C-alpha cells in the first residue's frame, strides 16, 4: 500500500445526496429528487469533484448520471491532475477528460442539436482543451439519450484503463502513456475525479469509487475547501495569533482565478473585475474549530487582495495585515474589525509600486539587539526577481525601503530574526542554480549579503519560515529553534525542518503530509505548539495541523 494512503470504498453521491463532494456549496450544485443537479455558469464551467483523491494503484470509479440535453454541450468526466490559474505551471496539472457530448468538430463546440461524439483527450498546463490531443471513440447517440439515466465505469488495472457506458466498453487506454494524468515524476497523483457540465446540465444520481485514497493524518482539519462560500477556490494561506490568544487564518478567495484551460475557450470577463478577495477565519481553541468566513478585503483588482501577510505588534497589541499593492490594514480589537486599506506611508510609488509582499511569514517584529521593536516586511519584485525589505520604527506609521538584492531570480521571500538580531530572508529561486536564496542583514534590513542554501528544497515554491521563540521548548533565553516548512520540488510531501543553530544546519525533519502540497504558513500557538496552514491535494483544500517541536524531533 502506498505511503500516506488507505484502501477501501468511498461513496461520494448516493441517490442524489452529496455525501463527500467539492463544489456543491453556494448554489453550484443542488439536490432535486434523487439527483444532484450540476448546472453551468458563466465563469469556468462549474466542475464538481469527489471529496477524495485516488492513488496510482488499481481503482474502479462508478457513476450513474443523466444528461438533460445533447448536441455539443461539452459535458464531461474529469480524471487526474488538477486545475490552476493559467499564468502558473503547477506540478501534476494533467487532466484526462472524457467529453460525453462533444461536437463533431473536435476543435470547437457545435450548435446544440447537431450530431456529437464521445471524445477523450489530455490537457496539460497552459494547453486549452481545444489544443489537447483528442480522440473520437464513439457516437454519443449510440450510448446516451437525453433525459435517460446511464452508468459510466472507469477501471484501471496495471497501466491499462477501461471506460464503459452501461456496462459496454467504449474505449481502453494507457493512463501513463504520453504524459496522460501523470508525468515522469508521477506528479499527477493522487488524482481527483468528477464532472464538468460546461454548457449543459448533469444530473448526478450516484458516484462511488474503490481503490487507494489519499489519507489525512490525525489532527489535520480542513479550514477551506474548493467551491465553498461563494468562491471557486482558496489559496495562499497565512496565520497569526492575536494578543487575546485567538488564531487568525487568512487566504486569497478566488472567484475565477483558476485555470479555464479545460474549457472551450478563454473566459476572461471576470478576471479583471473583483476576482480575488482576502478572507479570514478565527479559532478560539488553538485551531480545533474555526469560525464562519469573514471578508476582509473585497474591492477588486485595483486593490490586489493577494499575498496576505499579517504581523502582531507586541508593543501596541495592534494587528497589521499587508496585501499586494502593497496596502496595509490594521485591527485594534483582536481581529474583530479592520481599517480601510491604505498605502505604506513614507514610500514613493516609484520606489515601491513594483513590489509585492511575500505571503505567509514575510512580516515580523524584531525582538533583539539595537533594532528591537522594528517591523520588517520582506517584498519581491516580480519583473526583476529582486527581493528586499521595508521597515518601520514607528509601529507601521511610516516605512523605509532597505537595500534590494543583487538580482538573482528570487520571489516570495520569507523573513526570520536570528538569535543575535540579524535578519534572514529565505526566497523562492528561479535561477539556474539549485537551492533556496538566502539574504542576511546585520543592520535591521538596511543592507544584505546573499548566498544559496542548496540543502533546502522547494526551489520553485513558496516555503514558510518561523522563529519558534515563545514555543513550549526554550521559551526564554537561548537560540530559539527555527522551523522551515516546504513541499519537495515536486510539490508533494510537505515537510517541516528544524534548525537549532540559526539556519546553519537542519538537524531534524518530519513529513507533515505525503500527498500533493504547496504553499504553507506557520505560527506559534498559545499552548506553545506549532500550527501549520497549508495547501493540500492539488489546491483543493487549505488544511490546518498542529504539533509540538518534540514531534519534529521524532520524540513523540
């Protein structure tokens, strides 16, 4: 059995009841009688997925459904990989799609009422469905009648997969061939599966699967799920602990900023209009339960509510939240309410306008040395690949721009204070050299010296960095442990590493989640444990887990 997986049977829809699906909230799928009715929308075709992902072992997926009309609707079964916004290139974004009602012209949808075919194809990152390799396998009318329920089965045994309708084989294929579903690094697994109504309506009566499923380790709790509370997906997590002891979780809530590469064509109308908001959830019990979602910043593309980076001013008790722009918001009541967003005072737009804060752990308040109390925010320049910091000595009232890096292709910087007061910035690396880009300042962020740490993975992904000062271990004097959390270079196997010597070495590490995982954020919780909020299962969820430092050291 695969590591981090468990075998069995899972029922996702039974007699129209959505037992475990993603995308069924906010009116995107509604139960009518014995069917879950999945209707199209104007943004991205409204896919609905099973609530679990399958490993690359043998499996059997079974569904009973009805197509209300035929003739080029594009209603499809989806398997493998996942979808991400088109300006990115996530590992594992490979989709095997079976269009049950495609147009006879395989490059464009035909008008409803014309002849149609069953086709299958493979969509890679940045490759729209119309450009994917597609193979006509049957005539739709020979297998499906509008308004009549039928069954589909996808069985995999070894490398071969067989697709059936009403028990009759329609085609068989090798899912591993030509990069279908998975690449050379098996980045497409675990694989999600579900249905896309596109321009039609699907009535889903039953959906279940047998195989080996991705398993959540004990203590992991989903804070956000794709398709809930009026948004398509949630990404880019951040965490902070308020002066009152509450845990605040922040994320980008994206209405349409997810790949439409599998749809009939680009639908960019909503891209430039209010598509990304900043949302928050609150926990009063250290992450055991979470509040309803609250919208913190929802003012459209002009405010770029991306890359949330919170910090708590220990001297004033004020919580600051910086988002792309960069803009700053403040809370003086433990995160219950927030000020209107404003620009960072003291910085000219020419000096700062091209910079964006690193998400998650990119803003800190220094504790030690001559700059104690200084707020330090790490930023990156997307166009030039530079990173640097801005800092404030008056509790966020005014800010000063420090030295920028020398121009290595660095992005999404994270910042931490070392025991002697030095500032260390750890950045994503887009240069040809391996490792993470490390910048160290001895003057509170005014200037930096750079080097590469080739021991650390996640060269092409955000990775969070946290000083564990105040944790249950070594809460007082001494060198605080520093935690580094990242997936492997294939965006899977989220791992936390620990350093006891100011990032000179990483003596302990432990896998948090073995499946697909990406961005993360960390915080020291009120009870001294470490909390991690991270993207899992190919961006379908933001999940929270907590553990003591002794767990990283394999002592528990």
